[in-house]
């Protein structure tokens, strides 16, 4: 299936996801992630990677637990104070009583396999991301699902 890029809207929503990523409390270089869930060209939820409400984040702690423990990127996602941007966006929609069924999510990074499973089961129908992530299994899951997924080329 060929992915048709909507120059006006896809880049516009990805620019917003990039802005949301700046709110991240992740201290790892290049791992500030933002997500925007869109339905009918309307933003219904946003999310960024950061600690759950009321839990100290890595910026506040002054260290990254994953770095301290030598955990390789793309592995052991459970060993992190943060919830991923995609998870946060789905949770925010749920808290507001907004269905994400049939929506598109714009993410600054390819979703990991945990987020991919959540997005598939949430009813998200399209995932558009910018940067790759070292999790081949997530792409295998998407290949078996009916969720469309593609990497948006950087703007020229």
C-alpha cells in the first residue's frame, strides 16, 4: 500500500508533535518524544514522554535510571520512570472520554513494541512518525495488523 502524504496536514500535525516533544522530561539525548492524536483533522489528544503525575521525573532527579543501569535504547522499557508519549496521548483521550477509534497518531519517533500494541488495540488506524527506533518487533506487529504506518520524510 502506498502512503499518500498530505503536505499541508501531515507536516502541520508533525510540527505540533515536535513542539509537544519539547515538554518531555527525558534527559537522554534525542529521546524527547511528542505525539498528537488527530481525528477528522482535529487534535483530540497530545502526549510526551515523562513520569506519571505525582512521580519525580528524570530532570527533577538529576539522572536517567536507564543510563545509570546501562540499559540499551529499545530494550527493557519497564525500567524507566517515564510513560511514553503515545501511551500518554491515549491515556489523556481516555481520561477525557474521547474515542481514538479510527484516528491518526503523529509521533516524533517510531513507536516501540509496547506502544504499538496499545495503538493497535486502541483503534488507531494510522501511525505517522519521523525518526526510526531500534525496535524491529514493533514493525513486525504493524505488518500483521490493519494499522497503516509510515515514516514521514523530513521537510525539504
